[in-house]
């Protein structure tokens, strides 16, 4: 569809996206409750790939995602956060569910889809919210499911790596699951691009317009070596994941890789994710 003029491509992509979202919602609500886990994972993977194809984003992966089966637990995937597309880039390669801010559950279409496919939601500002989510994530990890989190707590344009909140690392420690850092960047012709960045007061329509106007937009995903959790504390895990992602993306790291001074232990991050 990249050869189609932009003014024609936008309504076509919008139509395809609406149809694709409707199909996802129907599958999530009607099929997911009766399908076994591997079949659900395969559907999410294929749905995410089709979504990226519709908006014209190609994936380039380096390294390999954690195994979907045969491991004693799932893995906690720790990513830098740039766009609402991030979740689907990962889900197109690895069967994973994500932790998202509770606001997303109220989105008209994506919210229902996110609930249907097993997204975990965290309420900002409620003191017990992180403890509850950590217990839920630990249970999912123990059951063998991969869970993704965005410990920066918000999105950036990809040119920097913000300090990591360590709160949700506790789930990996409690379950004994490995932490897998995943570094992500968007590029055009091999050069870093901010076309997919979902930042500031931008809305979804504005973000989509920027993505559709970006020729040869690609997503580069680095699967980095897993970090074992026995004997670690959550701040050490956050530090190690932050350093690994910063090195993979060749980004200048801030003075501290952890929460800014004044963050209360156990307090929820500003956001856990921008999308389901």
C-alpha cells in the first residue's frame, strides 16, 4: 500500500484498521475463552503481524525471543517505550502479554481488545495497585507466560532512555523468572526515526498520520541476554536492564538508571504502558 497516494492511503488504512480491530475484538471475546493457550498465542502473533503490515511497519529482529515452551517459568520482558506500536512489534514475534495503565481499559475499541487478550492493568495513584499487579504478574510468570513492562513509565522519542522504575521487577524475583531486556528503536533507511513516537499531547489520529507519512519505517528489536533473578533485588535488576538496553541502542544514560529521587517505594509509575 506504500505505492498508493497518501490522501487515498489514509482512508484505506483506516478502513482496514477498523475491520482488523473488529475481528480482534470478536476473536478475543468469542474464541479466546474456548481456545487453548498455544492457539491464543498464535492468534495474537498473527493479528499483530497483520496490524503492522496494514500501517506499513517492517520488523528487524536481532537475537531471539525467550522460548514459548519448555522453560520452567515465563520471562519478564523489560522494554524502552516509544510508541503505541511497541506492544504489537513484540507480540508479532513473541507470545507476551503486557502491563498497561488502567486508562487503556476504558478505550472504546482497543480497551476491550486488551482485556480480551489478557492485558494486566495498573491503577495510577492507588498505593496497593503495584503490589496487586506484582502478584498477578508473578502468577502469570509462574504459569509460563511472558509478561512485558515499560519501566520508564512514559514514552520518549527514542533519542534517550529515561530512568527505570523498579517496582514491577519484584514479580520476577517472587516467581524466579528471568528478566529479558528488549531494546527497541524505529528507523528509516537505517537512521533513527521519531515518526512512530507517541509523546506529549499527541493523539492516536495524529500519531497514525505521522506513521503513514514515513517512508520505509521499520522497527528494530534487540533481544538481549536474560538476567537471572536469584539473589538480586529489584533495583539491581532495573539497573542491569537499563544498562543493557542503553548499550544496545548506543544511548547516553542518565546519572541514575533507577527511580528519580523522591519516588516512594511501592508507588506506581506514571504509566505502565501506552497501549494494551
